[in-house]
């Protein structure tokens, strides 16, 4: 404890996370400062923008949480530190910037390579502990993961941004770390949507409904860490060139675009993690311990291609498009042109329905020429059993056939009046006409109701009771209409 009157200056600290408008190393405020000088231990003080909220992460060994400063109303937070001096810390980008220029001279036993491997594994192990405790990483950028050496020399991975999110319902102006993130390619759907998804997860957690969203968020954390590893060994500019400006790094490019990815770390760890084949941080850490990320720096990059190859590579998309257009035009002129079926213009000659429509058209012509109930029955059966017809032409043909059936049914009655036949033959003709007409009435009762009543009356005149037509299943692609009682 410092003596009364001791003054400690505040030191601005850069790169201590990204989710604060400022971070300073200073004496921490104590809540019980009624008679004290208000100074506690040393640590970090962070001021956040309006609307930024802090969701305290689960207690994990090595993970230092933030606490809200007294009477700051959620605008200032402080992180206690176990030392009285500002810790020396580095980021993965710092390590990459140191190793990349000396790549040609690096040896396998270089301690800087081992330090990079240890830092990456420690980062993933800490993330795994957070996941096991039921938390997620939240908003992560390269400066959101820092590495310090503790007093005993062991390496510590510090996540100063875990728990900080921006709630657009509380703040009017979007923070810069969302509007202009340090490295947007780490997020699958951009920084804004990533933050929104984590805010929704935090609200669902308060209601106990976060099981599925949390599993999805943890799986996304695994892919995010894999992208961060790729940035740590290839550099942000190179990865940005692979995935394109303003896009996320979702999959490994081909060897023509990324010839420098020959180390096993790319094919055995990063590539499968990007496509979701690495299920957890524990699995990712195990792979990183078996395949060292620093081996990327030991593979000598291939010589740059000659100038003419670069020109051809740049022109290759345009040449490919021109060749494709030429092939399409030649094929269009040389290939036989498909024809529309006159019975159903939506069906072309290349469709399997074309031949079946020819068969349907033959039955239709027969029905038109014979104008008899048996011919209409054959055409109706084929039409109603014809699956897959476009709705427009199928409905048109059905309505046409129903009109024919209705007129033929009335014609049966007139024929019996003008051409008397034996009673048995009369009943047979009436039964055939009524059966077919009742099936048509199931689809268009308003069109067929009158004709059905007339046929049923003919039965009763002859002292017989009309029989209901047996139900026939309608094709699955056509809905059944209401049947008239």
C-alpha cells in the first residue's frame, strides 16, 4: 500500500485491446475511498464509448477480468495487474513483422520461432478454457490477443476485449472498432453482424436460451482463431490479397494464388479449420502442437514468375470469358434448336415430358373425332394420370376435357331418347357417363352439377338408384377440389 500523498502518473497504453476509446496504466480506484486517498494497486483503466457494455466472462485461470470503476456509470473499467510496472507485451502481428523480413536466414532452432509456436498454442488453449467454462471470445482482432511473460517466466495470453460489445439500443454512434475494424477479414459476416450476433447471444444467455447460439458462436471462434493463425504467419496483407478487399477469409486459395502455402500447417490445420472440420479449440490446439505454425517460415517461397506469366495470369479471366462466350455462340448456331410443344408451350423438346405430351395429344385427337364417352374416358384417364405438367397448360386441358365430358353426358340422354336400346344397354351407358361426369365434378362442381342431376334423374325414371363413382386418387401435383354433396 502506498503512503498517503504518493502520486502515480497515468501512462497511455496503445494496442491494449481495441474495444475502448482509450487505455491507460494508472493507479486503480478503490470502492471504499471515504477516508483513503482512493489509490489501490496498479493496472489498466479503460474508457468506452456510449453504448458499449461489458458482459463478464467466466472465471478462467489466467484470464484477467475487468471491473467497473466506482461511480463511472458504465463508462470506465479497470483491470488489476500483479505488477507495479507496465507489462511488456506483444501481439502476433508484432512477431510476424519481426520474422518475415528475416525468413531466408531463419533456422529451425531459432528461439523466435519457438516463441511464436508457444504463443499461438497458449492463445488457443486459453480460448478452449473459456469455451469449456461456457463463454465465447466475443469481439476479437489482432490486438485483442496479447502475450506477456509472468514473474516466473511463463507465458500468459491476455484477452483484453473479451466481454466488451456495443449495444446499438444504448448508443447512437457506432464505435470505430466496429465501423473500421483492424482486420475485417477475420469475421465471417463483417464486424457489425458479428457484434450483433454476440449481443443477441448475451441477451439469450440472460434468459437461459443460449444453448444452440452458443455452440454456433464457439464453432465460429474456432474458425476465427484459424484465420488469426494464418495472419500471424503469412501477414495481413497477403491474406487480404487472397480473400479480396472487404471479404472474409473463408477458404484456402489454390496454389496458383497462394504458392507460399507449402508448409504442413496450411493443409493439415488451417484449411480444414476454415471449412469447419476442426470442431473445437481443444482439437485445434492438438493439431497446432503436432504441426508447428512456424514451419511456414522455414519453407523457402518459390521464385516469382516471369513478367509474361504475370500478364497472362491477369488476362486469363478476360480470355476465359471471351472463349466461353465464343463457345456459347458457336454452340447456339450449331446445336439443334429446341421446339415448344404446341399442346403445352412451357414444355420444350429437350424435356422428358415432350414425348408424353405427344401420347396425350393422340388421345385428345381421338376424343375430338369420336365424341364418345369411352374416348373421353381414355383421354381423361391419361390426362389425370399425367404428372409433372406445368400448371397453366394442365389446368387448361383439364377444363377443356370437363366441357367435353359435360356435353357428352347430356348427349347420352338425348341419344337414349332418339335411339331406344335395351334397358340393360341404357343403364350401362348411363353408368359410364355418370361415373366419368362425377370425376369431372370433383374438380369443377359448378360446371357439372346440373348434368349430374340430369343423369341421376334418368336412373330414377328407370326405377334404379344411381351409384356413386368410386374415388380415384388425384395426382400429387394437382390439389383436389371440393366435391359437391
